[in-house]
């Protein structure tokens, strides 16, 4: 029989991040929280297959945000880099 759990005094910033994560994963907040709990409680530490990315995995948006933070001016053209390598032989 299912059990109802309650988490009290969740900081506003954390609640907002959880809502955003649920939105990115196209889930309700309730389903997102259950998925997180399932992933943490599983032996492998990952979410059940077919139910979302592994625990700790980055979303495409998170990777993009990290890349933008690391390379605020962008990166040079890969085509130019390949030409440099080719012409440098």
C-alpha cells in the first residue's frame, strides 16, 4: 500500500529548482520527486530505466549552461581548427 510522505520547510530556492527540473523532464513535481527518490534508493543509484536520466547526469540545458560559463566568448570554429591541423602537416 502506498505511503504519503511530507517534506517541510523546503527553502524557496530549492523548491524552484525542483519545479524547473520537473518542467525540463516534462513531469509533475510529484512525479519528479518520486523519480529522484527511486533513483537514490535503488542499488545502482540511478533512476529506473525509461524513467529519466541517471542520477547525477546532466541535461542538455545544463551542459549548455556550463559551456557558456566556461567559454563566455564562445569557441573558435571547428572548421578553422581542422584547417589549421591540415595545413600544419
